[in-house]
C-alpha cells in the first residue's frame, strides 16, 4: 500500500478523535508529508520523543528514523511497520 525503502523521519502519536469515535483508528503516522491513521504499529528500531506543548492537536509524539511500510491486515485494518 505504502512503502519507503530509505530512512526518513517518522512521527507517531495518539489520535484524540478516537476517544469520541472508536471506529476511527487510534494512532497517527506522519511521514514525507503524508498522514496515515493506523490501528497498530510494529517497530524494529528505537525512537526519541518530540514534545510540542504549543500544538493544539498533540502535546507529544514519538519520532523514529527508519523505513516505513503501511499495509492492511486480514481485517482491513492498517498496520505501520518501521524498520
């Protein structure tokens, strides 16, 4: 579905809209100007934190430097894989 085979900055954070409607995926992945709403993240690498206290949407997120693959599982849910 989506695949980047070179190391890039990937931002991962909680989707607060999930608290209002749990049919919306719980997590948000941002990379290369694209936003993905995913149900699950699998990471084979470490991360750092990114604090954004002035951001009205999220106060903090996890930052990865790696390769990103977004795929769909058997239920049609999106899964992000970072290597």
